[in-house]
């Protein structure tokens, strides 16, 4: 396994403890899922760092050994293999998507489609209150219509109502994020 969606938020909504806290959460969950000896990075952008530059060079595989992408270019192109069936958590479980109860497909990224930083990052992943917003992608690649944004795994729309878990639930998420092994 060199890629997964977190099974749970660390507990403070968009306040992930910055990138260091998010990376640590990836590491803890990966170890609990049986993956050791790897350096894990959260696929999150900030004012100072782009998500695409944090995750290594690939290739990446999910908990069932299915290839997600060969490299950064294919991950951000049309040839990636990110779908509801392959965007699994560290336990190898499917993340609930559109049509499931509850819908958890909004995945925190703070990025534009090309993996560079967007303005909405819950204060660089340090805000967990009623203020702020975060750009999310859809892990199931499904939205309200057939637009590119609705089908985007990393840049679908901003959250509404702040950076709390409750706000994330209100737009179809649970404060989950993607983790990639850099080695």
C-alpha cells in the first residue's frame, strides 16, 4: 500500500495541526493498516506548498494492490485509476459516496485540479471553527452533474459553513484526506 484515504479525521475538523499534523495522522493510520517503513504525506496544499510536490514520484497502489497512478503527471491527468472502488481507506474499505448514507466523498485537498494550492485551506490546516473553507475533491468522482469539477478527485468545490466536522458533513464529507507514500 502506498496510497489511501484516511478512515477518520484526527478530530478537530480542518485543524489538522498543519501539514506536519496531517502527515503524522497518515503515518499512524498507515501503521495501523499494516504498512510500515514508509514516509507518508497528506495530499494537502498550503500557501507555501503544493500538494503535488509533497507526495513523491509514484507509482502508488491502494490497500488491495491496485495501481492508482504511475507518477504525478498521470495522477493529475485523465489516466489515473481513482474511483469509488479504488480510493480505499487504509483498511481496504470503500469510502461512502454519492447515494450512500452518509455520503463521505468530499476529501480535503486545498488544491486546484493541477495539484497546486487553492486559496481555501482552512487556514493552512490550522482552523477547525466556524470560519474558513477548504477545497475538496470527490473520491467517487461523482457530483451533482457531469462537469469536470463534479468528477474531480482533488478539486470539486469549497466546503460551506466553516472548517468544523459538522460543516464538512453538511457538504458531503467527514474531513477525510488522501495519503501517499513518498518512498
